[in-house]
């Protein structure tokens, strides 16, 4: 080991320093010595520079580094293009421990003397030590240009490209090694492997074939195997077989043909349909120890699987299974999985279930095997066992406690949850079905909406454009180093907004300028009151292509219907709204009618009817001639607090666009009746009466409106109005064929205008008739207001008529008759 002299440089460093200064002594012989005058040197140094370099060497040797640096710095000022001075400065700073400065001076020396590979190699080593891969690659390119015969430099460059994931550039380096050394088989194999990894299959095949052209008689058989595999991966089995047969002919009968090439030959013949010769090649595997040839056995079995010959594949997979107990190198989970899939293809569910259980016992995170096992259990009618396989364990590991390198647990996989939800749906377990699938669907719809918003380009307003011009002007001034300007540099928030909005023709600015502005705005960030919000990367939705897949679209509809059945109306309505926002532009937009109808049904049961008004309005617009749709609309309007707000505008538009529709006119008349505007209500009813004079409801509403109008203070001819109203009520009685309800309406009208004698007569007629219950339409059988079987007699009006009749008796002084009527009809 070299010891330093006087606390200075080591003898080895001094010798290197001296070699740079004075050069190495050359041993010359007389036979090599040229005659005549010696030629001069163009780069001959002056005596002053040589003396300073020598003094610097002595200072360096005795550890006087500052004196050496002072002399060398003076030399650099005198001769700035002299690489030796920079090299010596690098040596001095390296000895002082200042590696960064030393590396900088070495870099200058190497650039001034680019054909000196030793300096570039040293810079490469130091860059790799510092972890600066990009800089090391630049120095490696310079070193290769300086010394093109050094193959190790290309190997190092390839390894650095592989470290960075740049496999295409690494393949180019190995290609250069192969060009320099065509017999380097290992470099050829690595190059072809990298080309395959980059998807450049033609390039890898061409390299292998070029090798065979040059080495046709002494070719490495492992290269033949690689070439054959390359053709087999592209399903070109005939070309692969030709190369194998050519290798067999070159090998000759005296040499033993490799087993792996014989198996490749058998696989090629099997795919070409020559099964007899293929079996001859495969029979070699029967007579040898299978434990040492498991890769070849696996390849044969996989080839039979590709040919859909699962029985033959099982024979070879079973050979591997018999070796699993004695050989730990065999992947037992993979073998069991392949055996299970073979049994599954052969419809032998019992054996498939057995092997899938073995796979999950060893590898519980295998999602495909778990789902395949569940499918077989469902075929065997074992739903409970399938649910157990898809249900999370009793004490699952939290995702926060898991390692970063580990994947998410199997019970959080979307495929598992979808399968479990379908089982719950089939078994009618709606609560469990909603609990499993609702978070996934909701997150998918919201994430999909976020992705769509991110793709949309926002058009800039005039005020925003002027604001951005001010930002650019201020930043241009700061970039030109106008320190005296009063303008403040824009913050990072403004710059992020500028990039996000896009640039117009007047706003274009180079990428380098933006990067410079970003760095300059760091100083002003503390003065900015606004806090920068980091841009989060868009998370992919759990169910991609949610609205392009018909199965997923039906899943959303089933989920909404299930939540409606469970009474979770708000969540179902929110999901329907999110779906309809995206379904308008989706490929399955024709199925959105089912969501609108379901939303209208939910609107009748939800607590706040205003949330579902848009759905009912859509149904009415879609089916304007449907009485059931108008009934839904009117029931919803009756529950609204402010019935004559914007909802009345919709009703007015429907009356204008569809003048032949009766429901809008009747509903409008009812609304005016409820606010005691009987004159306008009568006008609406009479318009409807013109279209359908024989409708009992229209006659009833018109008569009621005219009777109520007659009781107003401003009407002059009240008797005429009452007579007209009673005429419509009697017309309703005729149409209804003297029904109990029609008689009660006439009695109530007489009672209302004070004709109590006639009212009592009609009340008695109502009491003389018994009305049977009529079935209610399906529309009125809602969850919030069901009709119970015990509430019989809801169509009978005896109690209402008896109560009104007892009031008449009581006011006339016949208290006994009044009590008798209540006792007969109103006593429980």
C-alpha cells in the first residue's frame, strides 16, 4: 500500500502527476530510430509553463495543495486550451476530497482531449458512484468514441439502459457488440431477448438468421433453440421445423442431438398435424427422469392445451404432479392450476373443484382460480360454499397495515365483488347485493364523470384572457431580469391555471420559458396569500367502460331497483341522476328510458317530491296521452308546497303544444279551485267539457266550480250560476247511472247553497244505497300509503252522508233524529 509523503499525495498519485507533466520515458533502440532532423511539435509548451507545472508537481507531492492550485490556476489563465493543467487540478482536488470540483476539471480535460479514453472512463465510474445514470451514459458515449475496440464500455452502457428501462437502446448496444465480435453468442442471445421485450420480433429473427449464415457449420445449438422458439411464438411452425431439421443434419448421426431441440421438433409436428412423429419425439420423455426435464414436459403439455387436446395435456401434467413431492423446484401451484383448467375444459367438475381447492390453499390471492372454482360450485348448486369463498375472512388485514409492495387483498378485487353480487342477486338477498356492489358502481360513475370533465376544453372568457395577458407580461419582464420593475411575478397557482386553460395564438410561450418562470416563482411563493393545491392524478374507475358494456349497464339498473325495493330512495335517485348525465352521450343511451321510469316511481315515495319532479315531467313529455303518467304528475304536484311556481310553466307549455289533451286542463282547473279562483277554474273545465261532454269527472268538476262561483260576492246573477252548476251535477248523475257518489255530490251541493230540504232528501237516498268497494289502480298502491285488507268499505259514503244529515236535523231542532242517524251509521 502506498504511503503519502509529508502528508501529501501517495507515490502512485505522484507518478501519475509526473507522467502528465514530463511524459513517460520511451525506450528507443537504434534500429527503430529515424535518421535526420527530428520534427518539431506544434503543441510545444513554453519553458515558463513547463517550470510552473513542475513546481506544481512538487507542491502536490509535499501536500501543499493550495500552492499547487495557485500555480495551476495561473497556467490555465495563460494557456486555457491546455488539458494537462485541468487534469492536474482534478488530481489536486480529488486528493483534497473535493470530488465535485475534481470531476468538473476532469470533464474539461476530457473535452479538450476527447481521444483520451482513460479520462472518460474515470468520469463514468464517478458518475455511477454518485448515482447519476444520465451523466454516466453521456460519458460512456464519449468513451466509446475514443476507444471503439473496448467492448466492456458497450456492455456497461447496455446495463445502464436496462437499469433505466430503456430496453431498445440496450439492444442497440448489444447489436454493436455482435457486429464487433460476431462469435459472441451470449451477446447475440441477450440482444435477441431485448428486441423481443421491445416487440421487435423481426429484428431478433433477422439477427439470428444472420448468425446462421456466417456460422452454418459450427452454429451453437442453443441459438437454434432460440430461433425455433421465436418462430413458434409467431405460429410459424414450418420455418421453426426447417431450422431444427437443418441443425440435425449438421449435427450428423454420430453426435447426440439435444433433447430440447427434439421436443421443439415434436411440438412443431403436433401443430402441423403430424401427431405420429410428434409422439415419437415425446416418447423420449417417458424413458428419462422427469424431475430433470420439467420445463420440457410443461412445454409439451401447454402445446396440447393450445391444440385443445386436454386429455393428452393431462397425461404430461400428471407426470409433473408425481414429481412435485420429490422436487421443490416445480411450481406446484402452477401445475395444479393447469390440471384444474384441463378438468374444467373436459367438464369434469368434481376433479376441477378438487384441484382448484389445492391451488387456493397454497395461493389464496389467485383471483382467476377462485372465480373458476366458484363457477363450478354454482354449477353443482353449492351457492353457500361459493359465497364463503368470495366473502372476506372474519379478521381481514387492513389496507393501511399492508406493505407497499403487496397487492390489494383478494376480497377487494372488483371481479370478486361482481361475482358475489350476482350470487346475492340470484338468491334474492337484496341487502347484501346492494352492500357489495353499490360503492363500486357509485365510485365508477363519479370517476368516469371526472375523466370526461378533464377531457373537455374550457373556452376562455374575455376577462380571463386579459388576466392571463397580464400574467405573461409580468413574467416576461421577470424573465428578462428587470429587477427594478414594480410588477410582481405570478405565483405557481397562476402558472398552473395558465397551463390548464391552454394557449391561444397570442398566448404562446416556449416550454423553456415556462420552466424558467416556475423556478423564479419559488421566491415569491411565500408572499402569495393563495395556497397551491397539488394536482392529484386521475384515478381509474373500478369498472372501466361502464356505459359501453351492456352487462354493467344492466347492473346499475338492477342496483337502483334493489335500493328502491329496500326503501333507499335518496341513494337510488342520486345513482339514477349520475347515470343519466353520462347515458346521454353513451352508446347505450336507448336504455335510459328505464331509468327515467324508475325515477318517476321513486318520486312518488320520496320524502322531498321536488327531487323527483324532473323524472315525472320527462315521463309526461314522453307519453303525453297516458292517463297513468298524468296521474303520477298530479299526485306529485299535490305534495309540493309551492304548486304554482315553475311547475305551472310546464303545465302551460303542455297545454299550448298539446291542445287536444284533457289532463292538463283538468289539473289546471283543480289548481285554481284549490286557491279559490273558481271563475278561472270554471273556464278550464268548460274547455275540457267541449272536448268530452260525456265524461263524469268533467261534469262533476264543472258543476262544483259553478256552484262555488255562485257563492262569491261579486257575481250578479247567482241563481243562474247555481242552476248551471246543478245541471252539470245532474248530468254527472245521469252518466253514473244514479250512483251513490253522484247522489252524494248533489246533496252536498244543495247543502252548500242552503237548500237543506233538497239536501236531506238526497242524503237519505245515499243512505238507502250500499256501494261495494272498487279495486284501486296499481298506481296508488305505493309503499308509503298501502291499502290494508282490514280497511274495507272505503268506497261507501254512508258515514259522510249520515254526518251531514245529522247537522241538518240538529240545525232544524230535530235533535232526536240527529242522534238516531249518528247511532245507526256513525257508531263503531
